DNA sequence: ACACCTGTTGCATACGTTTGCAATAAAGGT
DNA sequence: ACCTTTATTGCAAACGTATGCAACAGGTGT
């Protein structure tokens, strides 16, 4: 109904110039008298500055593009929520895109974001082709990878200390006396998956053990379940499994129970992420915590300084998380050497 | 690095006017010859139209504001993903806000959205004060409530058929031979909660049964768990519980198991939503499905027609979903009369 | 009383696009 | 061959705001 009310109308009503109105609302200097008049007039008319016009002139849209792939993995909704809050506190808002990890789809999505003049991009769990990173670099739009590394891309990234985390998880299984330890890895195409696997292999090697098996779970429930069935089918079976994330670990646990085996008496399980579900009694999953709050914090500050600052080169931030010992794995045997 | 490339630069390079460039990119009529020249020049310079400037002039931002409260309930991430895809297919994008259900916070969030010139608002599981609905109405911005009704607000809403769903679930428990049936309700402040409860009460009354108990679970795991403990503590306990959503039902199941009781032999449980977790073997939850895909579809078409059309009055759309019979509740006894 | 400095205000322009209007070119009908 | 219709194109004015610049007011120090 009401036509959109502009700063000019407020100016007329307050008996001042349009610039005065602009200055009052953009926080620039203005005398107390005019500020008062302007605010009064604005309140009467229900005026609010048009963010688009402001973005147009300042070149600052105050919008961050967020692209995310796996929303069924509980880890991401939580991260999304915290990112939203943190950015909102900095006066930024999130333009969200969900996508598969398909390169073409990611490309159109990123293009869309750039078209919308986002000031920065957060890519959660997706990879960017080098053509895309070039595009963003040329447009001067900083990109931060969340929970995914991409070495050599020149992109900043925030992850947990995945190698160390994988090592810690594996070490815990070894300390509990396990020897036939398998690893259901994250997607081989992802740095997080490769790093956690590296940690696993290092820990095994340091203990003089050979991995019972290493299979790629693709961060998928179904693949993880199938892999588990396969691991259990042989004459010889593992006595512990380190699973590269909680999302898969839940499927693994269910598969093991379906086979009539007991956790942790027959097989110990350790996951990665510490999603909310891990603490539920149904799973009671020992897992390596990814400190979402600190990861989010690091992501936002990295992004903000890249937006503000001149040429901040790529930061690769790794945040350590503790092992949360729960009932899905046996506790360590005696004191550590 | 590169300065932002504008339509004017493309025009110069292609040897045409700036209007010509605009017409080519906005799909208006242009001769094949100029279109070709323009596209070539644009490609060379890496030109893409500035969506903000376009929005400014056309008054169409092609952005939809989405506000969502409970992201820990699995139902919403899935809905979010589908909404995002559906809107993207219509050329729209989502500006997302997460918030609590606190009225003040919702207000600032909606104001933010309006400031950003969104063309429509989807409110998932949050209520809007009448001051807010007035604000949106005055700005001419349509609002659609997703999975939440608000009668008398004049807002369109898309929900499942909650009364009927509650009735169906309860009927199933009655058909299975249960008589001491309790209901852990959704938040009393929400229409969905009240409707499902209504369905429960209707079904009980029609069967000549009196509810064993009705308690408000607030759509919260913790509250639901506490309520369950209370229900089990008495000398007499229910032999079935209809829980107003899956999210709470999982907590209820775990609490019952912790008490050493068997599901469904001692107590049958039925939930509401059919979130992905409900199908996991760990829960195997009988539940009323909310057809997310159809709800999303209805939401998007409602919103789109409200944006396009003139004065479409409030639509209240209810979509029926089937009962998904799983292992958490006893099957019906014999054929239904 | 004069020069000087500081803070406030209005004017006009710019941001990058769309679009009504008029001018021009091309095409079609008789 | 001439008039009419149609398609294409450039010009210029918007959209709603921010901001450099100049003008001006008021106050202070000597």
C-alpha cells in the first residue's frame, strides 16, 4: 500500500536537507538539534534506510555468502547457527546456498554470490576449482574454507587439527589394548579425510601396528554401513574402528549392533566431530571434539580482517579439540607409559 | 585488484551504447548482431551485471528472507535445503536469520530483512507479533509461515494437517489395544502443538477413553525427558505415548530404555515429523510424516503468487501426511471395524 | 575588533543499472 | 515508388543513498 518512504521525504518533513538525514542515519556528525528533528520525522513516517542503495554507493553490501553441502550431518546446522549469530553481531548477514559437491553447481552458486556483491564467502565442506578461486581473487572477495582445507589454493581455511585428532583417537584405541584397528576414512577427495587418515596411520606406525583395514567411507552413512558389513564378514574381524566423522559412526554402530555384537566389548568405536547426537545415550559415542565455537570465531575474524585489511595472505588455522571419552570405546588400560 | 567492471565499459568495448548492454543482459529485445558483440566484449572483460543496482532500479531484489528458530530439530535443516533449492530454481536467493523465539529478537531480525528489501519472508517455526505483521503488510512484503499457523494474523501458512495427524497417531495406538495413553504435547504457545493435541483429545474422546496425561513438552528434548521420567515414576504408568514431534520422541525413547522398559512391549511410542533419524534402526520410530517436499512446494508457490499477484489474501494450506508404521509402536490388533 | 579555527549544513554528483521516449533503419503492403 | 508498420538503438532520467566541497555560523585567542 504505502509507497516506500525515502530519506528525501523525511528531509522535507523535518525541514532539513536530504544529506542531513543521511548523516543522522549513517552516524556522521550532526548537531543534536537536527538529529532530533530528523529522528522525529523518521519515526512518524516509519522511515528506514534502504540497505541496497547504501550498499550501492559505499560498495559494502554487508552480506556474506555461505555455501554448504551436507546439511544432514548435524555438525553443519550447528555451525550455521553460530556463524549466523557471530556475523549478525558484526552487522553482517548471510546469503545461503545449499549445493552438492558437484563442481558445476558450485560454480554457478559462487557466481551468483559474486553477482550479489557479497563481501566475503564462506565455503563449508565444499571445494572450489582453481578457476573459481581466481574469479574471487580477481573480484577481491575473500574466501574462507570452513572445515575443509585446500592446500595450494591460496585460500584461508579453518579446520580442527585433523592429523593430531586422528592420532589422538587412534592412540586412545591403542591404549585401550586394541590391536586389530580399522579405519573408515572420510572422503579421499577432502583434506580433512586425508588428514585424519594420516593421523591414524602415524599412530599405528608409532605403535608398531599395522592397520587392520582402511576404507573410504565418503562421509556417507550408506557407504559407511556397507563398509562395516564388509569388515565384519571376514573370518577375522577388527576389535576397534576409528570412524572419520560422527555421522558415519552412527551408522557403523547400528550395523555392528545389527550383527549381534556388543560395543565396546566386542568392538570399540571412536568418531570425530562431537555432534549433539554423540552425547545421546543411544550412541554414547567417544569422539574427537571439533570446537565449533572457536572454529566459527576464527572464521569470522579471518574474514573480517580480510575484508577490512589490504592484502592479508592466506591463513591456515587449525584448532585442537579434545577426545571426549564415552561408552562406545573401552577406557585406557592402566597409566600411559 | 581489478576494478569492478561495469556495463559502460562493456559498451565502449563493443562499440554500442550502455543501454544496449543492459538490454542484452536483461533479456530485452536486441538484434542478433549487437547481442553477439556485447557478449563477446563481456566475456573478454569478465563482466557480470550488478544485482544490487538492478534491484535498486527494478525494486525487485530477488531475495527471500528466511527466519528459523530450531536448527537442532532435524526437520528444519532438511526443509531449509529444499527451500533453498526450490527458490533457487525460481531465481530467488535466501537471506537467512537464525533466532530464538524471543519476540524482541524476532522483531530486529524482521526489520533487518525489510531493510534489505527482501521480496518475501518465510518464517519457519516462529511467531510474529501483530506489530510485525502490520509492518510487513504496510511494506507490501508477503509473509508465509512454514510449519506454524497463526490464525487471525492474516498471514498465509503452510503446515501439515496437524489435527488429523494427531488423530491418526492416537487412533493407531488405540487400534493396537492401548488404553492408558499419554500425550507429550508440543509447545502450547504454538498452533501446531495445540492442533496435534486437539487431534489426540478428539481421538481419545471418540474411543471413549480418557487421556492418561497431557503435558507440555515445549518441543524441547530436556523437557520431554523430564516429563517422561515423571510419567514413569507413578505407581500406574502409561502403556503408550504420543509425542508431538520426533525430536522429543527420541529423548522419550531413551528415557524409557534407561528405565529398563521395553519398546513397544511395555510402552508404544509414536512421534510426528518423520525426520531422517526416525528411520534409523536405533529408534525405528513410528511417526506421522510431514511431507516436506510438498510443504516446501506449497510455500514457494504461495509466496511467488503473492509477490507477483495483487491482493492475494491469506492462504491456510494444510497438507496431509501418512502414518509411517515402524517398530516403536505395536501394530493394530486385527482388522479395523 | 579582527583573524582564525571548528563544527554544521546544503548543493550537487556519483554508484550501476533499467526503461520511456524519440529517432532511425529496415521491411512490408498496395 | 511511396506510405505504413515494426524492430532496433541511443539519450537521458530515474532508483535511494553517501560524500567532497564550499558556504556559513559561532566561538576563541590576541
